């Protein structure tokens, strides 16, 4: 199982990395060149700045059972089609 984070606009990258490290989950964070992310745990992948570059990078590497954190419905749909589990990082209050 791999945790993939679509880091472009994701507000929970550092918190997710800490949890991945705590639970020994392999972590891959994907961002475009416009973002600067440095983590103590996991791999950070940088893609070109263009529409859906991070999404396609993740979707092409996903496997069944992986976890994906994204706000992008297109990536979520591709992930679900590959039997991955998707989470939206936005917390709502009721």
C-alpha cells in the first residue's frame, strides 16, 4: 500500500507525512514546479506546471489498495477505477 498525495493545493501534506511515517506507510507526494515542499519522510516528485500533470503522474502509478489524498474529482475517479481508496483533504464542520 502506498499513500499518494496530490500536493497542488493540498492543506494536509505535512500532517499526512507524519501519519505515514508513524504507521510506516510508503509515501509519495506529487507537486508541480510552482510549489516547494520538503519532507523528512517519503518521496517528493516534481512534475511540469500544466493541467493535470500531477494527477496523471499519480494515476499512471496507482495500484489496487493504494490511498490517494486529492481534491480533484478526475483523479479520484481514475483512482476508484483502479480500486484505490480516495480521501478529500478538506474538513467540513456540521
